[in-house]
C-alpha cells in the first residue's frame, strides 16, 4: 500500500474511533458533548493518532494490543490543547481547522469545559481499554500524563505565553518551548504506539529520539508556514506569531536558515527511523511528507 493510501486509511480508522469512543453529541449535557465533537470532528491532519497506529505496527504482531483507543486518547488531548490555546485568555483566535474556534461557535465556558472533558476522557480511555494489560495501561497513562503535564505541553505553553512581546527570546528558550509545546505530544504518540507494539525500553528510547527530531522539524515548518502561507490555506490564522511579538525560527534565523534547520531535524528523524528494526517505510515517508507540507 502506498503512503497516501495508508495514511488516509489510518485517518479514517481514527475518525471511526473518535466516533466510537467519545460520547455522542446527544448525550446529556448535550451542549458539552456537542462542543467536544465539534472540535474533534473539525478535521485536522490526525498526525498524532496516525503516529500511534504506525508505531504499533513496527513491532511484534504477537505482542500488539489494539492501538485505536490510545490513538483516540492522544487526539483528545491534542484537541483539548487547541481549544484552550484559542481561548481569549491565550491566543484569542477565531479560526481553527478551517472553522470558528470552539469558544466562538459555542461560548467561552463551554469551550473551557469541552477542553477539560477531552483531557479527562483521554485517561479514562487508557485506563478502561487496557485494563487487562495493567503494565501497558500504566505505561500509557504515565507517558501521556508526562507529555501533557507541567513539564512538557503545559510548561511549553506557559513559556510560550511568557515569550509574547519578547522578540529577543534566546534560541535555547525557543527550543524549550517547541520541544515541549509541540514535540512532547508527537513523542508521546510514537512511544505509546511502540509500547502497544511490545517495544522494550531500548527500542522506546530510539523511537523517542527520532520522534523528538520529527517534532522539532514539524514545528520549524509550522513557523515557516505561519510566516509564508495565508489563513485560507492553513485553516487557522496566519502571521499570528509576528503579531504577538513572539520569536520563531523564522524571526530568529530568517527563512532560509529555518528551512535548513527543518531539513537537518528531518534528516535526524529519518536516520533514527531507518536504524529501527521492522518496516519503517511509512514513518520515513511521513517525515518526508511533513517536511514538505503546505498546511
Ligand atoms: C493550552 C496546554 C495548552 C497547550 C496549547 C497546541 C498548543 C499548545 C498550541 C497551538 C499553537 C501551536 C503552534 C502549537 C504547536 C503545535 C502545533 C503545530 C499544533 C497544531 O498541530 P497540527 O498542525 O494541528 O497537527 P491539526 O489541526 O492538523 O491537528
């Protein structure tokens, strides 16, 4: 199966999983579940759940657990972070995934609660769907909890907010922000998939390193797209970083060097994938596709 066919098949599988494992929109309180589904069903690349599914497939078929609930859990956490990031107290944005942000389509309190509920639901899914494999369940909960917590996703977001109107941010601080705000969830997705595939600690460390490089490449590209593509292509407000006076790879290094840095990180990720056992063709193609993406 070629890369695009496989990617699309995993996107469809993810979307069927979202439908199956998240309470229906008519569940009481309807407004809350409508808002959760509104944001989840707005599309998005589904990169992180696809990474869970792809990483599981790398390892021993006999040891594999069903990765779909974990893939859904990761997308729930990612979507919560987007909803909260768009709130007036953070980025105050109107456009996400090509449509009105959750607090514009509903209201601020509902958007806040929808984000909270998605975050909580993710851990409920992990605890319930992997209960018969307690060691796996614990490792998934620990991995996602660490990635989404104050040392990583939320910590990165905090420093990102503190960096507003500070165009002189030090490159090491920018790397801290991106390693945590962006790479943490990408890394968690790949590691969770690897754990579900039965990977041992050494293999987990190898996939962690490669996915960290992929996460940084992804974020540098995101900075380049934010500076070069219109909102209509991105499905979210373009040029936001410059407007908020934030440092980015583009503002610190210029477009040309930012492109080179993205290539370097992408090459490091490719090297990491190629050194793994198993068929890494999909992860290699995914990394190349993400490095060349336009949205
Ligand atoms: C509120 C705790 C908290 C964190 C927010 C996700 C986030 C952190 C901020 C959004 C802004 C941003 C540029 C984040 C970096 C990560 C990133 C590029 C997210 C968007 O991921 P995509 O492009 O989104 O995969 P889709 O919509 O395709 O899923």
